[in-house]
């Protein structure tokens, strides 16, 4: 565990998804670390894990999961095989971010223009997209289906300021030279642009003032794609036909694709295991925790926020662009976060046996629990060199979610307080009394030291 290369350990957020099937029926012909050894596993700063792959057909599970690395750009760009949709984070989970764009040249005496986007394969669904559309003097419609229904108007773009530039229009994207629209769950969508008035008859007169008059540009501000394995519609159906079952690793499980129009399933490792469930022996037990600080000097402040060990920071106190840290409580194993997304509170629901619900907050602020390793206390204590609770007066506590065991954290024993993750971090509690007495609580009993 690296302690100063960003905030660690990672925030544990639990989605309630019910595992249905455990992996079985493995053969030596199935994909493994050995069979995939020669496959390209990176593109720029992105990593590529099976079932995705580049190059030879044995490097990816099926044609949908074939990717292209465009090395002619800097940095290199990772693309789906259609070459038009770019992957902008590593495709290792059921959801990942993508980007795409379209540029439509405006022509004289043409008033209607169309643009469509199709998922890069049947295994994929666009979960959500926010698009910015720049140009001048047109209405934007979404074509809902092929049944002849009237398209739904989304917004309109005008250019009352004839000299407005595309850069300025994008800054606000409020209808003047630019319009922002949301696209809901879809495997395909089509937009129609209808220019105002006489269409592009006046194009030549305006073209020398701004590129907005010459082109309609569609770009993603944010877009998410989900993916599923489609050889069976559900996990339950794999009981009858496991010929091409994807969850082949020991300690892997199957989960139905509940949140997408496409059916199918995804694979994940069992609790306490991590790695790649799509390859043989891909799910491995957590290797534990490094209890020693990796740098002699680490920043322990970010503004007004204390950053205690085992957390560390290098470039700023935030988990990512969506979750910002507001406080860290080592004693209670809690981290305060500010959520900049629209996710619901139940996604953070955590619990520990015989302890109160460890989700506190409303709206976009919350306090959630974390664990230092995905191991039980018993497992962690069997490897002393990797055991996190290094203070003499510390103890190990299990961390559970509503779905099962998550891992462990450390706490000072009764009568002590401080940081259990550092040597001599748990110190005796000194309580000042109103009469001028103080009480020092020791681990081997309670000794009252009375001072006048």
C-alpha cells in the first residue's frame, strides 16, 4: 500500500448487487495470465484487462471487446474498434467514461442536418451523456424512433452577437452559440438540426465573422458507457448452459446487468479477493498492508484538513473529480466526503456489527467507513509484517457492508486514544476534572493518579 501517492486506502462504496453463481467448469484452454502474456496491456496511461484487448483475437473475449490504440497522437488514444468513440479511463469495471464528437459542415441552401451515435457493439449501452452543441441559429431535436413521431425539441442556438467565437460560446453554453443537452440511456440516438429562417442562404455573409456560422460541432462534456457479457441473458440461465461462461476464476461470482437495457451479466471477485474474474486464477486474496511510511517527510495538512497516517497526499486532498474529502477520523474509521454527483445516499450504506449505521449525512455530504485491507482480523494478524495495527495499545476491528465482509481497521484499546497505525500512536487518556484532578487510564487496569 503506497501511503503518499494519493489518498489511501480507497473509499469503500457498496452497490447492492446480489451474486448468483460461483465460477466452475474451468479448463486449461481458458484465458489465463500465461495465455495473455504477449497481449498489449496498456495504451498511453490506460491499462487494458481481459475481456478487453488489442491485436490478436485471443487477447479479447469477443469482437465487441476489441480495442484500438492510436499511437499517432500524444498521448495515445484508446478507441473502440469503430474508431469514433474514445475510452478515457481504464475499462476494468462495469462502467467507464468515454468521449466522442461530430463536426457537420453547414452548406448553402440546406436547412436540415442529422447526426447519429451508435454504441460500439451490442455489449455496450450509453448510460448517460451531456453534450455541448455549438453553431448559430438552429433548433435541436432528438429523433425518438422510426415510427413517424414528431421529434422532441431539446433547445435552440442563436447568435445575436455576430462576432461571438466558439471558445466564448462554450464557456457558458446557455443558448448563445452553444447549447447543452442530456442524452439518457440508449444504444443509439439521433439528433436533427433545423436552421432558422432561410437556412444557409446567408452563410457567405456571416462566414468571415465566426466559425460558428460554418459548422455544427457536437462534443461530449461527460459520457458513461456500461458493458455486459451477453452469451447468456441472466446469471440464472448460465446454470443450463455454461459453454461460454465468463466468470472462470476461482472466487468469482456473477451479477445480473440490472441497470442497462441490454441484459447479460458481469463478473466480479468474491469479498476478500481482488483481480480479474475473467481469467483463470485471476481473483487473488488481498496481499495486505504496508505498515511503514514510504517517505520520511509527508504533508499532513491540506488547507484546514488534517491528513493522518495511513492516508497521505501529493497533489491535493480529493479522491477524484467527483468525491472531495472534508475530514478524516482515524479513531472511528470514518472519512467525510462531499459528493459532486447525483448519486443517492443508499449507495454509501455501511454497517459494522453492534455499531451504529456508519453513514451520516444528507444531500451531497456524508461520512463513510473505510478499511485498510480486504482481510479478516485473523488473516491480517497471521502476517505480522503486513499488519496495520502497529501501536502496542491497539486492536483490530472488522468492517462489514450491507453485502458482507469488507476488511479490517484499527482502533486504540479502551483507555487509550491516538493513531493505532503508527508506533506508540495510542496514548493513555488524560481526563481533566473540574475539581483540578486528572485521571490517567492505563491498559492494564485503571490507575487513579490524583494531583492537587
